[in-house]
């Protein structure tokens, strides 16, 4: 029988293993227009933390006692849907389990771009689309801009760094620790900021960007966002993607330099990757070309087996990943 992770209680602050339970999961019989998929790769992403709260948001919360969901890549093992055959590789959102039965219109065949399957959960998947459209469409970054990226060693941030360099920008990435900063530098970053090192973050950023920043890509919020206010040039654009620094904290964020929004005429815009789903073809064409030209690389932190799904998820909040966090089945 198939197995799936279920949310058994809503976390208060940082999630713990006891909030989750791996159970046998009966999959339905295959109806017309449906496919059965054996999952091969599962994704964990910071936004999933928000779905564990019983609050109204841009996606419905996980229901207690029900199987959880998330990005997954798998192989079709049975199909009653036109256009899908056994052994087709597909991308879908019925993750956190080893087998999924779903309507075929909720799955997408993997494009033939000559990359590993798991790349469609990383730089050619939701994290990559978030980076691409957040940087180029939301922040309207252009050649010659100086871009500051928080969580630059994560799946989204590391892709932002590489896109920025491919498009002729100066890229500054923040990461935690010398090893991660060295990796971000290896991606082409012009400067790195170790937020774990001593001295205030705002001072480290202004030293890394002596001419200021034109774009801030925010994955963290809090102190990083405040430092970006201080370092921003006039009319800088901020793409607000996530605020992982506050996902498990009940404490309000405070900002010392927030009044720069007015004096510097800053533009702050929040966005969700689903805003750009209609432009997926554009994304695959441009990012696929960058990948083929050797301008994109990836790093993966891989946990082996469905039993490790929760460990992988919790690792997102303790700096346990370099690049994309994945579970391989």
C-alpha cells in the first residue's frame, strides 16, 4: 500500500517531528482522465510552513489528518488519460507520498531540455520560476543594476545570482557561513555577505555594495530587509518573495531604516510564482538556453527515502541545505 505524510497537529513556532505522521494511504481506483504516478523526487519548500497554519492565505491550509502536498517528479505507471503513457515523466503537486493518483490536467510532462529530472523541482521548476520572474518582471532588473539577494545559498537565491550574472548585473549574495559564501561566490557573485559573521549586517552590506543597490530580492525579511533599506539607491526596486526569518516566530519584525521607502522612493512588491504560470513557455525557453550555454548550475542537498521527508523539511529552517533540498525515493 502507498504511504503518505499527514499533518497531525498545527505547529506553534518551529515545527517538530511530532506534528507529522507517516501512514499507509489508500489511493483511489483510476478513473477516466486520471493517471497513477510513482514518485521519484519530492520537494520541500519554505512556503509549506505557512500551509500548516489554519489561516486564510493564497493557498489553502493543510488539513489535519489528511495527506500533505508539495512538488514532485514521478513516472506514470498507469494511465487512463489521453496524451499520457506509462513511463512518461511528470511534474505535479501530489508530493509527500510515494504514489499519487491524480487528474492528468494536474500533471505536466517534463520538457525535453536535457537536464536531470530533479531539475524541474529546482532551477527549472518552481524555485527557478520564482527567481526568474521575481528578478526580471517584478523587480524589473536590467543590465548594469546591482542586485542584493538574501538566502543566496538556497534554491531560489542561488538561481537569482546566476540569472543576474547571465543578464549583465552585479550580484551580491548573503549566506550563512564561510562555506556557503564561497559556494555563492563560485556561482559568479561579485561579493558575498556572511550574515552569521560578527558586525552588523547593514555595515557588511554597505561595504559589499559601496555604490548602493538597485534591486533587492528578499527571501528572508527582518534584518536583511532593513539593511537593504539602508543600502538602497534612489528608486530601487524590492521583489518580496518570502520572509523565512519570521515563519516560525511570533515576534514582530522591526525596521530601523524603513523610512527610506519614502525618502528614496523605493518600490516594494510582493509576488507569488503562480502569478506567472501563463508565461511558463517563456521561462523554459530562456532558462533552457542559459542551461544549455553552461550559465546555470545547481547544488542539491538530498535526503534518501520517504521516511526522511520531515527531516528535509525541518532542515530548511536550520540552514541544512545548500541549493535545493530534495528527497529521493
